[in-house]
């Protein structure tokens, strides 16, 4: 059991779980629009997600404690370096036009972690409302617009509606994390739960989920896809309504963040 817990913690802390969530949304877009899977782009997105998330999470920690890093963090650093090299390898295999499309998303991720505002004291992550918008925007662009663009499919109204749904869905997925972090975030960081309260945040999430459901009936290619989304809607609604500040270690970081993975697997079934 102890070994299983260590493996699970590494799986989550090294951002493999979130990378699988991103690639699941990437594959869902492929299923919805019926284009073939681009293996090089898929692996690039997967390793770029691990690289980007670990940079955001651990860059500051490594800088402050580079001489006394824990063994786990050292392993994650080595793992991140390997993922970065693999990201570069798959980037080399991609067309230049695809990489140029990805550049603004990479810049946003970089600025999310690196201070460049207020005399280099603040980054995008330290701005409450902007933080959640940036994350949702990068996820929506990476998992909808990027694969569509790479496949040279026309940007129709269905594509934009799918990107909007993905944007709103990611915001809903972030809300349980923000509720969890209310007790840890700085007073100056005005996240949605801090601004409107936890119960109102849940109601806000329900409204966004309702909009996602309405959009699903506009973009879904068949009844099976709608049925799966209704299951996803119900599960996420249940998780959202039960979320609290004092939640279990894996509530948000595994179950909530794993929703896109379950969505993709249910679609395959």
C-alpha cells in the first residue's frame, strides 16, 4: 500500500495525470471532428504539458532551495528534463506552421510562472481572475484549436462553439482547486471563491456546467456522445456540489482532474 501511494503521489506531483487529462481532451476533439490522430503532435502536447506544469509548480521552489532539494523533487526535476527533451524531439517532427500556432500558448505558460508585472514582482498566476482565464484559454486552444489547425480543417462555427465549451468546462474543473486553496492563498490573490464565497462559487460552476450542456447539444455528432456527456455532467455536478476547503488529498488533484480522462474512455466504450 505504501508503494502504491508513492507511485500515485509521483504520478500526480510529476503532472502525468494532468498531461493525460489534456491529451484526453485532445483526443476527444479528434473524435468529435473525425480527423486522424497526429501522433507527433499528440506526444508533443503530452510532454509539453508535463514540462510546462512542472515549470510552473517547481521553478520557484528549485530556485529557493536548490541546495537542499528533497529526493522526490530531484526525481521530478530529472523526469521533467527528460520530458522537455522528448518535447523538443517531437517539436522537430512538426511542421513550422503548427509550432508557430503553439508559440503564444507557450509564452502565456511562461508568463504564468515568471514575474514580469509590478517591477517584476507579479506573474499572471498572482492575478486572481486572470489566472483562471489564462489556464482555461491555454487548455481550450491546445485541445481544440491546435489539433483543428494542424489537421487543416476549416474553423467553422462548430469549432468555435467546441472551444467555448472547453473553455467553460476547464473553468469548472479549476473551481474545486480554488475552493481547496482558499485557506492557503494570499489575501491579495482574489480568486473566485474569495471574492464571491464558496457556495456562490458552486452556483457559478453549476451555471457554467449548464452552458456546457447546452453547447453539447449544438456540437455533439451523435446520441452516444450526448449520453456520455450527460454522465460526465452528472459526475462533475456531484463533485462540484460536494467540494469543500478541507477536502481529501486526491479529491481535486485526482478525481476532478481525471474527469477528461474518464470522458475520453467512456467515448471509446
